[in-house]
């Protein structure tokens, strides 16, 4: 090789050596410029092959076209549609030289159309990586040009340098892709989201930056009842919809499980972000068909904004997270914009904590009862005791407002004992008047009670104290608690069983599934969580799950109660599938003790459900 060609190859090697994923297009362009000057040609280009889509993709060219059309017809050229000369680049192994002659007419025309230059000659040198043609290095001369053997040798050496950098860059990009993306959906992962937000919230960046936090309502149930493969497929479909449905460009990340975050790449205030949330929510709500089951899950979305230079990534994500919690807390399937009030929740809890201490001595607690009904006959089968707190300034509080706080200050045991005693006392008083003799009193048990030493003895003691038979009291335990500490739970449940006290698994279908333990746990009843019941009759996905739970209960010989019956359609659907015990606002609201006693004395409520 001549000395000048030698020097050229050395210079190219030096320029490409340090190039990485971020800099190699720029570095390539510099090299192409040098080659154009050295070989006295008019245009030089570097293209890479993407065999997965059978296309040639432009990496760099020199000179940069002053007016690149948009879309650029040369950016991605599919081999299947390409002219014959272009198509050769797919598997070309040796340099090719073309000079103006009739045989390359068609090719000339392509060039002429895109560059408005007639009569060109060119050299195309393949980029080779082992046996694979990974791209092409090309040179165009307007007019005629011949290439010497020596020049072509030098070009092959240069093409091989390009092939090496390209392979390295691709490996680098692949690694980066893996590090930043979620395996299941191909969306960005948490790490990529944090990096993106850090950049967006830096001082002097355009703002506000909006974040939409998505949380699928009750996805667990699909995993539990239809299998993990179905759950994964479901998530993938939703991810695809999120990707496709957005009209504006977004950064979309999956944080794991059923949590997604969407960050619009344009600055956006909360009002616009809320509108976007509505748009995305309605596409996500559309049904998905998996293994012949039609599924749909509602989604809760929390919306928040951050101001660059003022708010940090964790500020923004915390707000969006608090907003989505609030959305889920008010029943799910909602869009909630973060407000400072949500930070005030903490203060509320502190106030509750302060007043909770004296609540029992003050006589501020009371019980309401929720009737449980045989929907075929209207017979009243049971009453569930639900605790209430007459708060000095906040009115009648429902347990969701204070049970959590009670547990956090170790007050749950005392509160639980109060509920147990009061429910048993009232129930015994009714029975003494001949009322509710066949009925069951259901009492909710908080997780911490369950693991307290001597729990079984305490329960048995209270029931005996009021002269009730053990089989007329049923303790309700939330599903998630059952599996959290399965061994302790098992011991306690065995003890209750021996004592003859009934046990129900509450909120069945929502928790970390107790399914695998059902066979071995001494449980009498499953209560289907109200979130699956509420939209029965309109949501086929819920029906699939409810049917699975009904089949389970039958298989294990368990009593089944549906919670949250609010509509005729839900009642009729349950009856049609063989579940007839139910609670819910359609049948009765929770009522004070005196009203419950009256209901028991009447024995039944009128039931008739209409199809409409
Ligand atoms: P839970 O055990 O699932 O109780 C049923 C809850 O669903 C009650 O809310 C009831 O009012 C409500 N509900 C009944 N039918 C319907 C319906 O058709 N639609 C809707 N949307 N809701 C319906 P409540 O009284 O606010 O109780 C909430 C939770 O607090 C209970 O859920 C239970 O987990 C807990 N809880 C209640 N009382 C006690 C207690 O004495 N001790 C403990 N540890 N927890 C309690
Ligand atoms: Ca319950
Ligand atoms: Ca429940």
C-alpha cells in the first residue's frame, strides 16, 4: 500500500478507536469527510444492515445534504423494495465498483432522483463481521472514476475498522438497553425513569414536568386465577397500548408488578396531564382477550407535576404515588391529581392517634351491623359487626380512618377485644329475647390480634362469658394476613377449629393468594372481595374470577359469601352461578344494633332482582 494510503488507514483507525455509542456517528462523519477529500469524490456514506427487518440504515454521510427531505427516503431502505444495486448490499462480500454504463441504468436513476445528479460512478465496500455483512461504505463520484486495486484494499481495511466499531457500539447499546429496560414489556425500567427525571428536573430545564403514576386495580387476581402467563400477557398488552395510544411523545416506564409511570417529554401542567390520563385510562380499560377469556382491569392514575430546579425526582414520584394511593383508596378506577392535602393525611393520622387512646373509656366506639342474606329467599343468615368511632370533632368515622393508626400504636389488640366483647354481648342479648337463634355473628380480626399470645383462649373466654355456642361466632381474617405468616396462622386457626369457632377468609381474591394453602387450612368460609362483585354483570373479567372462586369453594367444601352486591345484575349473576349468600348495599347498608335486632326478628327481607 502506498505511504499516503497507509497514513490514511492509520488516521482513520485513530479517529474511530475511541468512538463509543454516543460519539460514533460524529466520528464516522469526520472520517467520511477525510475520505471524500483524500479520494476526491463527491459523496461518501456509511450504512448498516439491520437483518431483523431486512433493511439498510443510514449511519452517516458526507457532505451532509443541505436539505434532507423529511422523511428521508434514504434513511431506511428495505432490501425487498430496493433497486438491484442497493439490494446487493444485504449480503455483499467483495467491493463493487460501478461506472456509468447502461447496465446500471436503474441505479443511476435512483441516485439521480435523490441527488439530482446524472452520471455517477461509485465504489461500495462491505462491512464484514465474520461471515455477516453488517453494512456498507460507499463513495460516489459525479462523473466517471476508476478505483485502483490498492485503493480498494485500503477501503477494505477502513471498512473493517468501521465494522469493528459498529460491533462494539452495538454491544454497548445492547447492554445499555438491557440495563434500562424492563424484560417483560420492553418499556424503560425504574433506573431509566430516575435518570430521565433527574435530567428533566435539573435547573433551567423547561417545566413543569408531569408524571402519571398508573396502578392496575387488582391485577393479582388474574395471576392467581388464570395463571402467571396470562398475567404477563395482560401486562404486555397494556404496555403496548400505553406505547401506541399516546398522541404526544412520552417516557414510559414499568416499575415492576402492575405499576407504570408515564412522563410526557414536553413540558406539561397538571390540567393537560390530567386530560392525558383520561385518554390513556380509556384505552387501557378496553377488553383484552387471553386464552379465550375476555379480561379487563380498571386502572387508577395519580397525576403530579414537578418544577425544574425546585423539585427533585423523588418529590415528583412521591406526589404521583400519593395521588395514586388516594385514587385507589377511593375505590380505584379513578384519576387523582396530587394536592397538598395528601401531605396533610399525616397530620390527620396524628390527630387520630391522639384521640384514639381514650376512645374506649369515653364510650366513643360503637358497632354497626351488616346483614348477610340468602338471595334466593331473603333469609337473614348472619350479621357482620363493623366498628365505628364517634369522633369528638370529625363525626362518625369508619374503620378505614383509624384501624391502621390503631395497629401502628399497638392499640389494635385492645380495640379488637372491645369489638369482640361488645358484639358477643349484643348478640347474646338478642338471643336471650329469642332472636337470631340460627344466625351467625361475624367479627373482623386485625392481623396483630391473630399473632397475639393466648388469642384462642381470649376468644373462647369471651364467647363463653356470654353463653354463646362457639359455632355461632365466625372470625374474619383478611386473605393477605393468612399467608404472611402461614405457620403462626396455622397454629392459631387450628386452635380456633378445636374450640369450634368458625373462620372466614375475608377479601378473598385480593391478597397474596391463600389458594395454595386452602386445602390444609381449617377454614369454613370464603368471602369474595367486593371489588370483583361490584361490576358483575357488566365486567366479564370479573366473572371469570368469580366463577373460579365459586369452583374453588365447591371443590374444598367451603361456604361462600359475596360482598359488595350493589346491583341487580350482580345479584342475578351470582345466583346464576350458584353463589347465594351475600352482603351489599343493594340488600342493606350497615345498620345500628337496634335495627339489626329488628331485622333478625323479622327473619327475612323481601328480595326480587330485575333483569334490566
Ligand atoms: P370488610 O370486612 O370487607 O367489611 C365490609 C365493608 O364493606 C364495610 O365497610 C361495609 O360497609 C362495606 N360494604 C358493604 N356492602 C357494600 C357495598 O355494597 N358496596 C360498598 N362499596 N361497600 C360495602 P366498613 O364498615 O367501612 O369497614 C371497612 C373495613 O374495616 C372492613 O372491611 C374491615 O376490614 C375493617 N373493619 C371493620 N370493623 C372492624 C373491626 O371491628 N375490627 C377490625 N380489625 N377491622 C374492622
Ligand atoms: Ca369483613
Ligand atoms: Ca371484605
